[in-house]
């Protein structure tokens, strides 16, 4: 049995398509376990799809193996969010919960879990050893001789040169991701991992499961239909996707941009705050009273509603391109160079004046874009297909998992990051 461990909302987006394809590729026992006891697995529509449509068992790691009364009580307490009051929830999520995980759900417990399940391969979503019980599970897998795999949980939007400047970040990948196999969505990530000390033979470029064509068709039917979103009133429907503020020119510039957008009379604006952003409330405090924030509607649904999407550096940009919507990238909000500029895909604006000009042009000419469709196709080939010519991304994941499960070392396919080819 292959056991997939997940931990948070965003990362499930990238692991769910792999689980779907693996479970549907034959008569296979497949299990998904959540390492975050505070995450509501019952309310997640992607996990519900895997459970109800693919026959995949989904549970919390802590409930999957409870060898003692203490483990049973702790699992019931940790995984009982919403049933015991806010103070108890806070304790379970905080220091007390961490102590329970450290002393009860340790390496010995993790070994018992993997043995009880009959695990043959252990798969994570690029989780780091210090996150929840990941370290205990990795140690137990090594003791049992089980191969471990780290699957992608996102896509980078910075150029490799921009990331090289963060010298504190790159050398740490060997420690961050101590897996036997580390899957990269594209060669940009692969190069970054290798520069960060991960042996080249451990890195495998398979493409982005989340944004590949096969999963996009399925995901379209899973996402809510957006019935609660504002109706078309003739204005230009614009969604601003807040992303990382790393390399940003300052929060004040971002807040000013949001307020200026909301004041444009021909624009109907929705701001999607960055998921799990600790500074979201602080930033929102600076917004005008009329700014519409929507943290709840899935990004795919918001993209479907929009005429144009203003992208900060978040991987939902690939969804915008997949849906054929106009993508505007405000490079003036950042100090580093993005792959939108490197691959010449998207409407790159260098100032507020250019932003306003672009939106006025779109209001008068819906669907207009100054970048060619060929550039978008090349962008998706390099980033989502991982530079591979074939479109079967999920098929590559299944073949990879089959090789690992059979005890064969998957061959490393050399794929180079080729921004020049993407511009062709």
C-alpha cells in the first residue's frame, strides 16, 4: 500500500490528482492521512472526491494507529476540532497539542503505524521534518527500509537568478527535504534543488499534477459554481489574487494599489487574500471600506467569474492561463524578476499608470491581451508539463510510483529549463 500524507488546504490541491490517478490505475489499496489534526478533512471537497468517487480511505494519522488508551484519548482530543469549544481547540492547536504529538506520536508510534498499514511507499507533499509528525514518519520509514517521496505542493514564479540571491534559502533544501525521491514540477525547481544540495539522482521532473489538462477537466466539476458571486453589471470584473509579499516593494504600495482599483468606476473588484496569510487582517485594515474581500470562494471559481485576473506571485496564475483568462502581472509590486517576464507570458505592467491603462483598454475591448497565445502555450509546456513534449503528466506520476513500489530506481529524465524555447 502507498500511503499519502497531507497537511494543509493548498497542498492537497497538488497531491489529490496524483492520488486520483494512482487509485484509478488498477485495483490498489490507497490511503490518505492528514498530519494536521486541526484541518477539517470532512469539509474538504477534494478529499470528498477521493473518498466518494475513487474509493480512497481518508483519515487523520493520529486515528489510524492508537496502540494505547493514551493514544486513543489524545487522538480523540487532537482531532475533535469544533466539538469541544474554542478554548479546547486553541489548546489542541497550540503548545499542549505539540507536546502530545511529540511524546505520544513519536518514531515508535510512526513505525507501528506503517507496519500496521503494510505500507510499501510513503509519500508526502514536500513537508519538512519539523512539521507535525513528518520527522517521526520519515525516521520510521528509514528504519523499515521504505522508500519516501516528496511531491510538489506549488510552483515557483521567480527566475532562478532571483532565487539565487536568497543565499539563506537555497543551501537548506538537503535538510528541508530528506526524501529518497524528490519530485519537481519543472526544471526550474529541479535546478534549485540541486543547487541547494539535493543529489541530482534524487530529483525527478514530472510536471504539475494540479494544473495539468486531465486534472483541470475534473477539478472544473468539483469547484463550486460561484452562484454567490456578484452578477455582471457591465463593469469589468477583476479579481486580484494576493500572493507572496517576498521581494515586495512594500505593503503600502500594495494597499494603495488595491484602493485605487476599488475606486475605478468601471471596475468590479474582488480581492482574494493569500491563503493562511498571517498578515491578511493587518493589510485589510488599510483598505477602503468598499473593497470586497473573498477569502472563502475557491480561486478556480473566482477565475471563472473574472474578465481579468491581477496576479501577485502565487501559483494560481497557471489556473488563469488554463482558463484562457487575461492575466495582468504588476511587476512594480516586486523587486525581483518573475518568470512572467522571463517567458514573456501575461500582461506585465510596470506602474499604476500602466495598470489603469490596461484596465481601461480591457473595459472597452474585452478579452484583449498584448501577449500571444503561443507564448502562453509555451509557458505551460515549460512550467506545467515540465518541459516534456507529452501532455500525460499524471501518467508520468503513475509510472514513477509503480517503479518505486516495485523496487526499481526510476530513471532520471534530464529536462533543462529553457526560457528561450518558451519564447519561440
